[in-house]
C-alpha cells in the first residue's frame, strides 16, 4: 500500500501542505478548528510521520544507540530496562547492539550507530577491547557518548558505574564476618577499569582485616562459568588452600559453585562463595548465591539521564561526569556459615 503523506491530507482538505504540517505540529498560528480537522483526517487516512524526513529537517532522530557486551547476562537486560523506560518517557527510541565481548564487533556497532545518525551512544566496553580509538572517534565527531558499567577513565568520556572498589571490599568483609580467613579472588580482564577496581578493593579489604594477600590466590579469569571452574581446580592444588572465594561476577561464581559441588566440598560450611552483579539465577540455585547488587535499573536510568543532557548540550554537563552508585550486599546461603 502507498504511504499516506502530508500532501495527501492537504488534497483531501483542499489546503496547503504547509498548513497541514503546522497543524500536525501544533503551530500557534494555526487555529484550533483547523488543527482538529487535520488531525482527524490524518487519523482517518492512517497517516504516520516520515521519521527519516523529520530527522533530516530537525537534525535529530530521537534514537539512542546502546552497545552491550552480551545479551546472555540478565545484568545487561536489566540495565537496558532502565535505559528504555527513561528514554520512552523522554520521547526517545533505543537501538541495541551486542558486541559479543569482541573489539571487532564493538567497532562495527559504533559504525552502525553513526550511519543510523543516532543522537547519542551509550556503551559498556567488551572484555576483549584493548584499542579504544573507536570511542575517541565518536567523541571527535561531536556525537554524545557515555559509558555504563564498564568504562575507561583515560578517554575523557562520562560514565555511570557502581563503586566497584567498595563492592569488592564489602564482599570480602562479608566473608570475614562469617569466619572465613583465607579468601581467594577470581578476576576479570584487568585492562578494564571496572575489574581492576574490584581487585584493588579485594586486596585492600584483606589488608584492612590483617589477612594474608597471597598472589597465588588471585586467578586471572575471563568472566565465564569455565573460568570459575578452572580457578577452583587451581586453588585446590595449593598446599595452603583457600576457604572462600570472591568472584568478579555471578557467572564466574556459578562456575566455582559447580566445581565445588563436583568435588564434594560443602558450601558454605567448608567453603564460602560470593559473586558480583546479583544476576537473576543467583537466588534460584542451591545453595543460593551471595552477591553484590549493582542497582542495574538505576544505572540504566542514570545512563540515559547523562546522555540526554549531553545530547541537549546543557553547558554544565559538557565536562566529564562520573556517576558512581552504591553497591548493596545480598547475603544468601553460599556465604552464610553462621
């Protein structure tokens, strides 16, 4: 079927296309009676505005591009929920691109969003990304961009994140309060600030509670169930084994739990486990997983608020901003020894 245009409405009512356009946009020079009949005719003819043409005229598409590392983690789905709700309330639509934790795909996502003329880009960095030039390119083209969750402080790009340092510190503190005293850590890629901050929080918590900081108790993981399994295998080959582990995120913690179960290790009596994220599955497995909640919906809402201000060029928001949310400890069976 042929798309109904403003010209079709104008012919139907024997008025100019310019009058129709002004009536549909509630221009103050058009009478309320004309606006009413134009809108009724537009509805009757099933008219819908041409967004491409409108964006070319206004210079805005009212679309936000969002790059997530993976759709497999409910964490990112929850952040998207927060972004989408806030975007909808402000008249924006959201395009989502999954980088699959790949630098190459992440760059393709950036190119796709630039070609789609999005008004702004929100991104969470892929774990494989080590060259950040594509983000700098977006900034150089004066396209508003901000990070959420995973960020890079060296690019001069605003971000919204949890206090990763504080979250890891609280995770160790939770295990200490339950009587564990030789606590291991399974990390993520340390070239990403999010994960290096969690290692720093872990180390400082051990020092604060006068516990040994043994390099053999830090496993360089890659954010996966398999890295959780491999870490536990490595830790249990040590002469002086740990009695608990903090994982960089919940899927890694799940891998640790699965391996401990296969080894016949009783959790939490013999060994404590705590994750980071508060992914949905954590409360439904056995034992249920203690974790650090990252306030995902709030993170999404704050991320949209930040990019919206950048898009609308509010002078006070053109400098680099970093919004840091407070982590919340969720204590469940996997660390509850007492």
